[in-house]
C-alpha cells in the first residue's frame, strides 16, 4: 500500500504523520522526505481546479471533437 500526502513543517522542524488504518498491522514503512517548491504546489492546485472548470472542460471537449475523425484514420 502507498500513502502520499503533503505536510506543513512545524516550528520545531518535526512532522507528525497519522497513518491510515491500512497500516495498523505493519511493522515497517519507508518515509521519503522531498522538498516541494511552493510554486509547484500552486500549479497542482490550479490543475485540480481546472479539472472541474466548465469552460476548460468545454474547450477540451471541443478539441477532442475536432480530432475525433483524425484519430480514427490512424487505426
């Protein structure tokens, strides 16, 4: 099982990680600490927001419709 989540670093430079129930009987886990740039986080938030944006989704659907027949030619 894999569990991935972003945490804020506390003032004491420590992290407290509450594991999901699926890890209760596990004896060992691997923890990887990765520095995340704030800009990258902001981009991910915008991508998640765009995935629900009606105008963005309409644009994607329009592009898909434009290329629908071309895609069939390659088969």
